[in-house]
């Protein structure tokens, strides 16, 4: 009994260390990509951008281009990390590069001449971050059991949201709140966007610190008996051969990869453009966006925790389907209402469903992954996702341009979510035996 207890304690400690990476990743997802720096780029740096293309559209194109590069790189990186026993090393290396890109945003001053640098670093950060996620997601099976994958995955997503709450509150009170030439209790000047640029440095340090427990507490995946030594071309040949074999053995896994690629692109667009739309469409003050971000993270974390429990009981597919329906309802209402109050009500209702959709999607694939091939399969997960990742950002930019209205961009997000739901509907979920 004592041995079992010690073993369970070790597994829990590893799960916590793994989840702390999610906690730290909020620095990129919540602060840089969603609620602070993307808003700074579109609302301040690119505010007086000359030409017919708005800063919102350029942001969409930048994220879309980054997604194309991720699609090319992710599966091979996951494949090599699996065979060489270097998942943890892969997470650490790509996380470090993400931190460097985040810190580089300090150089982006409040002047439209610096918009290209901000978009470049944001795009590079997106590439590095999502490549880190490939091996990080694959490590889910190393810190959970078949009966607890849903809960552990939900715990990780919730940690990310709660980490976002703490960090958003910290940078808001310390560097953004207030009026005048200095902001926050730190009294940092606003000239040339200095206070927001300091936020980027704080976020970079936050991510670095909370990524360290994974490095020290979670063991590396065992090296395969005969690690492949393939070049780039050989790696892609193996990738296509494995994908063909996967389709023959379990076509519904391939169907899920395609369906999840679509709805996950819609989920990513919610985070990428949510804060921008809050400011430009619903009239929320740029500083108050952070307050909404805190509330949204609370709702998403609660949804992820509850969804994780339901996932282990009902399976991941019902959780994902219910979440997508909830988001479509909330998003459809947001398309027609106006004002900060309506955005608060239906925006929070929408974010309640984002966490469980993300968490159960990750758990769905982890349940299907053959042992020892998790990294490659999550690489395909990233690739299929990024292969269509241009859809939502590009549609947001296109509808915004065609209708000369930032509100019209919401249509692009809803369209991608709806198509993803339709594609998921016929996919067979993991067998009940896998869920036991």
C-alpha cells in the first residue's frame, strides 16, 4: 500500500510539474498573443498606419503565415523527439526560443514603423511556441493513466488559465492601470509604449521560470531501440508512410485530425482576435480588456476542470461537440449586439466553452496515440491544425476588408467553428475500453 501511495505521489508531482508549463505558457497566450501585446500592435503601434490595409488585417496575415511554417515542421520534429528520446529537450529548446522572441518585443516602440518588427516577432513566437507544444502534448501520457487523461489534460488547461489570471492582474496593476504619463504602481512611463514593452519582458521571465519544473521533475521519454537517422527528405517520407498506415489501421483517427484542425483554428482565432474586437467593435477600453481577460480565464478554467471530469466519464467527443455548439450560440449573438455590457455577458458565456473544447481535443488524441508515437501523432495534430490555420485569421482579415468593418471579422471565426463541428460529427470516439 505504501509503495502504491508513493507511486501515486510521484505521478501527481510529475503532473503538477507538467501543468506548471501550461501555467507559464499563459505569458505568451494570454498576455502577448491575446490581451496585451496584440492589442498594443493594432490599437497603438499600427493606429495611424498608412494605406488601405488595417493593422488588424496585417495581424491576421502574420499569424496565418506563421501557421504555414508550423504545418511544415511540426510532425517531423515530433517524430524525431519520439525516436531519439528527446521530448523534454524539444520542449525546453523551443520554449527558450519563444522566450527570446517575447523579450525582443521590448524593442517595438509606439510608432507604425515598428509594426513590421512586432508582427515578425509575434509570428516567430507563435512558431516556436506551437513547436514546443508538440512534444509537451505528447508528454501527457507520461504524467497520466488511461483513466485520468481527461482530468490531467483539464488540469493543465486550467493551470494555463489561472496562470493567465495571476499574470494579467500583475501586469495590469503594476504597469497598465491608471491615467497620465506613468502607469501602474511601478510608475513606468507610457512614452513610446514603454510600459507595454516592459510587460513583454515580464511575460518572458514568467514563462522561463515556470517552464523549469518540467525540465527537472518529468523524466525523459525512453529512447527507441533503433532510433532513426533520417534526413529531412527521409523524415517526410516516413511521415507520409506512417500517415498512410495510420489511415489503414484507424481511419477515424485521421478524420479526427482533420475535424479538430478546423475547430481548433476557430478556437485560436477567438484568443488572437478577441481582445482586438473588444476594443475596436464593442468599445471596451484597452486597459479594461485585461479585466475582462481575468474574468474570461476564470470561466475557461472552470469549464476545463468540469469538462475534464466529464471527459473521463462520458468520453471526449460529447464534451467537444457540446462546447462547439455553445460557442456558436454565443458567437452568433455577439455578431448582432453592441456595447461593453453585451460583450461582457456573451463573451464570458463563450469563453466558458473554450477550455473544455481544447482540453478534450488533446485528451481525445492522447487516448488514440500508439505507445511511443505520441510525439509524431501530436506533430500531425499540430500540422493538420496549422495546415488550415490560415483559414480563420485570413477570413477575419478578408471580411474586415471587404465589409470595411471589424465586426464582420466575427463571421470568419464562426464559419470555421461550424465547419469543424460538422466534420467532427461522424468521427467515431475512442473505444470505451480505452476510457476505463
